[in-house]
């Protein structure tokens, strides 16, 4: 096998690795986006209507406590997902760079 053939085979492998890393980045991004949407949905809840004012105040207080706890959990989850997304982005950039370098090497006569 000639060095040029080896380079071509290596290029094919790096293209597969690039696609894998881009797929992982897309998955991490989608998960992060879902969690961000869940956090935003917590802000869109309204106050209860048609209830006795005392009951409405109790419902609002309990729901506020629940949303605070839920927000804490979602923010922790979002932090972990952001780290995973940043790592996936770095790996995708590295894989893309490797594939590009090998593509250029294969184009040389």
C-alpha cells in the first residue's frame, strides 16, 4: 500500500470520526435546548383564577416553592449539559480540523 493510499484510508476514517463527533454535538445541543425550554416554561405559569383568596394564596405559595426547587434542579442539569456541550463542541472542532488537514494532504500531488 502506497503512502497516498494510506492517507486516503486515514481520511475516510477521520471523516467518520468527524460525523460521529458532529452527531454527539447535535445530541448535546438538543438536550441542552430541552432543559432551557423547561426552565423558560416555569416562568410562563400564571396565578390560579376563580379560587378563594386564601386558597389561591396557599396554592401560589406551594407552587412557588415547587418551581423554586424545580428551577434549582434544572439549573444543575443545565450546568452539566453545558459542560457536556462544550466538550462535544471541542471534540467536533478537533475532528473537523483533522479531517480538513487530511483532505488537504490528499489533494497534494
